[in-house]
C-alpha cells in the first residue's frame, strides 16, 4: 500500500507543478504582450490592462499576438479577444 500512496503523491505533485508552469507561462505571455502593445500604442489604460490580465485562454493570447501589428488601436486589438473572435 505504501508504494501506491507514494505514487499518488508523486502524481499529484507533478500535476500541481504542471499547472503552476502553465500559469507562469501565461503570465509571461501577458507581460510580453503588454510591453509590445505599449511600445506600439503607448501606455495601456486601467481597463485595457485589466482585460489583458483576465485573458486566460492560450488561443486568445495567441490571437492578440497575431493581431498586434495589424490592429488600428488597442480597443480593436482587445475587442476581438473580448468577443472570442480569433479571426478579427
């Protein structure tokens, strides 16, 4: 019985580590996006910062990155993520 408990402990620890890694990766992505957005458009307003920080879906973050250089404004850039329209 002890090995099963040990195996479950290891499995749980690995899962928790993976989840933390994913969260850290998303935060790093948001930080880089914020820097690039601010370089292109100037400082973000509080609402836009909050919205960017709230994006948790990796596909939505990728969509923001893909639209960064084509979007005419921060609002247009983030509106597609707000609406879930990744092709905008």
